[in-house]
């Protein structure tokens, strides 16, 4: 009994085909499901390898960088905010200038009143001093010490 190389190669295939379950059996269905899970697992491992070789940027570029429209909108909002701040500052400066002018006018009025009071006091003291000098002269009989 001589075995040809072709028959030696074909005999395991024939035996393997003989062990295969019927295509409509539950065993065949189980092998199909196992095969699908194997393919999905292989794809998952392939994706994990791809992510390790070529990592994604975190955070993504669309979260880091603004578009031209977003930049223009932010610029306009900033300019509007600056205009509001400048308007409030100008109003505040005008209010401070008005208040300063009013305070200076009150200070000038107070200084004028104080000067008038001081002049009145000086005049009154001068009259008292003169009357005192006259009284002392009259009492001493015309001699001064």
C-alpha cells in the first residue's frame, strides 16, 4: 500500500470535513457567533494599536482654536465693552470735575467769609485796644510806662 503525496495531503482535509457540523445545527451557529466575536475583538485590538501609534490631540483642535467668525465676534464684543468702559470713565471724570468745581467755589466762599470775619475781629480788637489805651492814659495822668 503505497501512499501518494497527494492522497496524504488530502486525507486530513477529508477527515476535517467529516468532523464539520451540519450548517443548520446549533454547533455551526455557535461557531459563526464565535467567529464574529473574534473578528470584532481583532478589530478592537487593531483600533487600540492605531490609537497608540497615532494618538489623538486632547483637547481637539476645534476646542483650542477659534474660527475667524468667532474671533471677529469676540473682537466686536471686546470693542463694545471698551466703549462702555470709556463712556463710564468719561461720565465719572465729568462728575468729578463738576464736584471739584463746586467744592472749590464753596472753599473760596468760606475763605472770603473767614477773611471778612478776621477783618471784623481785627477792627473790633483795634477799637478795644484804642479805648483801653485812652483809659490807661487818663488813669495814669498822661504818663506812660
